[in-house]
């Protein structure tokens, strides 16, 4: 290891990578990952972490987590970061420092994934946008600023917004999620992809916080065999589908079948050979893909 540290100080990164390619030593593997990061090979560094995570985390969990999350966050891989956090949270207790890091990281992931808008609007403008505006950019700005205001101020306009046919359906879903997060305990009308439904936001679970969601993400990552592009694509498509269908129960199909369907769709998007020709998977993947592609793109 002393020799490797000397080589590292001399910036002999390629030589270190050659010397550690078959290493199982946690400290050497961390140095290998550092060399890849310095060379800007972020995807390869993430692959190395995925391949050697169980070896490194037994001895250097905190150091590994710090590197792992910085790489994921630098590429805005928020779904993968949530999945990684769940993995680390399930490991045996190491120290208070590790626990505090994970708590802080949980907040950071959500803050960077969904930055709160600090833009302020006059109340009349908020009401007008929610009830009448069709410009997506303006709607987006107002929707993501609502958490800065008391819910009671704009609730009547938001109820109107959730039933409007002339706005992107994902915007209506985001409006519903605002009420779900606020645990608004009253039945409201919501224009879903299957028509107008009545729903009580306080009685439904936020879309990305169910055990079934977490397990589907885990299975997707597992079935993608450490292929970062595949994982990123499949998880992005899964998130799109969750928003497109919420608050439907999409887990009527087993999470195993659901995850396989998203792997197949990702393979199609990336022009890869399909890993399975199971008819049930093909049928579900086709159904899901039609729903995702039928949802209008939000153009800001």
C-alpha cells in the first residue's frame, strides 16, 4: 500500500489502476476509485463502487458513502442516490457520525432533486394562474412556489386546477401531491388519466414513499447488472410512470414483473438486446410504454 500511496502522490493514476484491477483490499479499492474520479471517469467509478461495495463498506463505510453520494449527486442521479441510501441504512450500526451523515444526505437528496422555489407572487396572480393560465412555464413557477404559502390561501384555486383539462396532466398530479404532503383531509376532485375521480389526499401515500416503490427500484438496479446507463434510464422511466398514473395502484402486477418490464423498456430505448422474451413481461412493458409516451411532454 505504501508503494501505491507513493504512486498516487506522483499522480501515476493509470499505473495504480493496472496494479489494483484484481485487488480485494478495501483500502486499495478506495484508492482505485479515487484515481477514476480524478480522471473524470465517473461512470466507471460508480461501476467500481457497485462491484466492490460489500468489500469496502465493511471497513470504510463513511468514506465510501461520501464518495458514492458525491458521484451520484454530481450526475443528478437522485433515484440511484435514494436507492443507495436505503442500502446503507439497512447496514448494521457503525457510529453516530455515520448515522448523522445519512440523515443529512436524505435531506440533501430531496432538496437537490426538488429545489424549493423562492420566487414570490401576488395572491391574485397565484389564483389567476391556477384557475386560467395555460403557459407551462408560468404554471410551473407557481406550482413549485406553493409550499411557501399557507394552504388555506390557495386551496380553492388548487381544487379548480386539479380538474382543468387544458393543463399538462403531470401538473395536475403535482398539485395533488401538494395536498398529499400537507395531509389535506377532505375529498377533492382530480382529473386522472381515467377521468374525474374523488380522492382524499390524507388517505393516500405519497408516490415515492411506499415499500413497493423502494423494492421495485431495488429490483430494477439489480436486474440492470450494474449498467449505470440502464439503471438511470429504467429508473427515470419508472418515475415517469409513477407520476403519469398516480394515484392508481400500479403494484397490482408484482414488483418482480413490474421491474422486469422497465428493464425491457430501457433496453428498447438504449437499443440493447432484450434480456427476456417472457410474454407477460412483453405485454406489460408495451402497456406501460404506451402510457408514458401518451403523456404530453412539459415544454417550458
